[in-house]
């Protein structure tokens, strides 16, 4: 078995469910009513009331967000609507560490749930002071409570940004970097959210701050708020199957944009999305660049695949074809993910399944993909 006992699995994509008092305990008293908080909402029949988030009077009827860890696939389909319908590892860091031990996973980078994976729910805030304080409250919870439950490389701190104000983003990057944050979550495509695209210079101060702090930008699929959809009649299975396309869009967008030419030290992690598509997309983009760059406002000197090899990392759960073509991607570009507590996760058998997927891969390459690349990308202690 190539997954040797001394190899520590580090997941670059897990999720946490925010505990009910996260914002109530951290916001100033004047904002506790309007800020995010849990209230009960009646359900039909004799079922216990649902627990839902409210924010500025708006109701967000989800708390579990696919938190189905511990359930069989036959039981998937309905989001958990109460905390007692989820296993405690979803929202309690000590319980999460126990679940990771059971799963054979050493470390995990955890994305938000209620704020959405890149904190975009706070773009909807009418009161931007409250929105900023809410972003900071989430970051402080992760840095001061969630990640301090274990050693520094076990629960890896990720932060979100006040996306409506680029200078506030810069300030928050420096604030959380000083507190030990290792990653920043950002929309895979800001334009559908009403924000400037990667082709403008709007985000340059933020990208510069990331270079200065050596923090990677994590682009989780779906954070643009524009999931792939073919028709109104198509089942959600179509969208689930196509979610990796969001990562493809983000990759093409950034490689043809000016971002990496202005920010040569910027690092990007594609969170979820798989890796098997990468060789084809890089071949296609290189061919497009070779034939079509002369009449377009794009870089004339550097091939997209060369930029990819310098700036991008991807991750896999069960992408067997991606592992098969890993040398076309670059073994040093690949990381592993668990996706706890979502339905793509193999918890509590993640380590056993990873060993199966990596069965024919040499030890040194396995070690790179499951641990060493992640330590390098996120500046984790060896």
C-alpha cells in the first residue's frame, strides 16, 4: 500500500458549519439583532421546528448545507435543518478533530457554510459596517477558536473578505495574516456577483497584499453564484456533474487575464473541481494562444500552461483519471481533499479510499500530493 502510515493526509477542502452563537457572541450589542443569528421556524406536521439563519431580517433557510457525513447515499437529499440532525464534528472543533482521527486525516482547511464558501452573503448586507464586522467575526472565530482546538497544522485557518471594498480587503488580509491565517477564499468569478472582473485593475491592491503576505487565493467552485445549468427541466444531478466547469472557467479566465503578469508571486488553489480536466484545458488554451493571440488584447509572450505551472494548484478526492495523467498536470500542482461533511466525502473511510485511488503511485509522489504540496502552498510547519 503506497499510503504509508507516516504520511499525514492534509485536506485542502473541508467545510465547517457555523455554531449558533458565532455572531451573537462577537458583534457589538447594537448589531446582535440584525446580525446573523439562529431562530426557529415552524415545519409542517409534528416535526420539530427548523433552525434557520436570519441576517438583517432576511431568512436563510439552511444551516447544514449538505452536511450529510455519517449518512448513507440513500439518505441524502434533504439538508439538515437542525443542529441535532448533524454529527457534532460539523460545528464543534474538538469533535471535528475526533472525526479526523477516525478518518485517518491529519489536517483540514475549512470553508464557510452560512456566509457561503467565499463570504458572499455579506455582499447582500445593507449596513456595510455590520457586514464588515460580520466578516471579521467569522475570521476571528476561525482563528481564535476553531483552529486553536488542535496543533497548527491540523485545522488550517482560512479567511473571508469584505468584497465590496477593496481597501477593506487589503486591511483584512494584513489583519488576519498577523493572526496566522493561511488562506483567503475568493469568488471563482467576481463578475456575476456585480463585482469587477479579473480583467480590470480593481483587485490589484488585494492581489499585492496576498503577494506581500504569501497567502494563496482559494477559488472554490460555485462561489460565483453561477452554477452550471443546462435547462430548467434538468435534474440537479446535471449541475453536480458539471460543477468542475466552474473551476475550468476560472482557470481560463485568470490565465488569459493580466493578473499573473502584474502579480508574479500570486498563488491560486482551485478548491474542489477535480484535476482530470487540466491536461485537456491546458492543451486547448495553449493552442488558442498560439493561433489567436495576435489580434486580441492578451499576453503575447507566455504560454497559458507555463503560467498554470507557476501559479495554480488543484485538488482531488476520487479523480482516478486525474491521478493517471498526473505527470501532464505536474505532481507538484496536485493536493488532496476530503470534503467533510459533504456528500462527496468518503468519511469515515477517507484514508482507506485514498490508498485505493493511489495504489499504483510511487511513495514519493503520493507523499507530495497528500501532504508536502499542501505544506508548501499554505506555509504550514514541516
